[in-house]
């Protein structure tokens, strides 16, 4: 699997790629989406054989922002992100792998709000930093050509780092009938190009952000696309929400504002790919409006 941004299942069908329909019905590895900030990538750089840290900018195609030392952290990063990376460089255990996780915060508390969601742990965290690892990358000789997969093994916490990897699961249910109906419905759709799909996704996100009803007819008018495509999109969205309702985890308590929620969402991975299950009207809307970096360019 290439290093791509995780999609919502319903957005993946806009171009006519229907693999997600198979994905819904196959057993999958389930992991919890932790709402940390920033994303941290660390491990051994295949190009140099040395330890590095960075943000997702380590995968940049042109402006390389891989830090193999404190001096290179200062060169490539600034502000709070730079300070966090200095501490990660000192605290994260060296590994021959390439790992991505979300930074939760510094030890000394039991409550953390790294971005939009507040997490409450059972006791005061004694480790220096808290990181939620979730993705493993492989690369032959260059980070820019890496590909991603779920981080299945559990990382062992150290005196310096608490690794947060909640157990998660999704109850089995029968989706065959609704998936069969979805395949029939897809035959009536006019699918779009990649570039047009990105435009439609922007329209959808605008509806979410403004708390507008995700009405297929209104979406089709706003996005200037086939109404049957948006009806198919809404059906896949409904299947996604049913799947999300079957997921659970044993991680720290999570709150969106004052409301208790099970999690930001989940990532399910199987042979058909990895997709995120997130309640867009609940979390995505709140995050786009009030997230830590919501107003940054």
C-alpha cells in the first residue's frame, strides 16, 4: 500500500473504484484513531542507516525535512513542533523500522487534549512523553518511496515513552445484502475523474463544516455532478456508519467538548486496503471548526 492519505470509504467510490465494497465484508485489523498532534515519524533512514525523527514532511518529494540530529531539527522545523521533535529525538527508542505515531503530550498528568479530543488516563502518566504509534512503513532506499501498512505489533513502553496502542475490535455483522444492492446502484452512476473527485470532496467537507444536511440532491447541485453518484455516495456513507457502530476499544476515556465518545474513529485494514471510520458530522465538523490547526494555512 502506497503512502497515501487515509480516505473515508464513501469518498473512495467517486471515481468508480469499488474495492471498498469488498473491504466492508472481509475480516480486518482494527486500530483506534488517536487525535494526537503533531504526527511523528521516526526510525532508521534507509538512505543513511541512521536514526531520524520528523513529521510527515519526511516523505516530501522535494523539500527534504528528515532530521538525523538536533541541528537538523533546528534547520527543518520551528516553534512548538521543533521543541517536540527535540524531545522525541532524545526519548524515542532507536529501531531499525520506520514508524508513525501521534504525539499526545508530556508526562505528569492524567488528562490531555493534544488537538480536538480530550483523553483521560486511569492514572498520572510517569513517562516523559506520550506517543500513539499506528503505522509502519517500508522503503528500499529512500523515505520518499515508502509504502504504509498498519502497525500490528505492540510497542513496549520505556521509562521515557508511554506508547498508547488500545486494543480495538469490530463485531461481525452481515453486510452482503446491502453490498449487493450497492453494486446494483453503482451501475446507474456517472463516475468522475480524480480531479473532479477532489472537487466533490471539498463540497462535501463544506457541507459537513457548515452542518448542512448531507442531502444527495443538494450535494449533486453544489458539486455539479450526477445525482445518482451522490445517492450512491450516501448509501456507502450509511454502510460506513453501521460499521462504525460495531467498533469498540479499551483505550483512555475520550471526550469531544463535554461529550463522552468511544474514539475519534477507527482504521480498518485488510487485503482491499485501509480506510478510516469517522463520524464526519460529529468529529470532522468539530475538528475543522475548532481543531488545534483549523485556522492555519
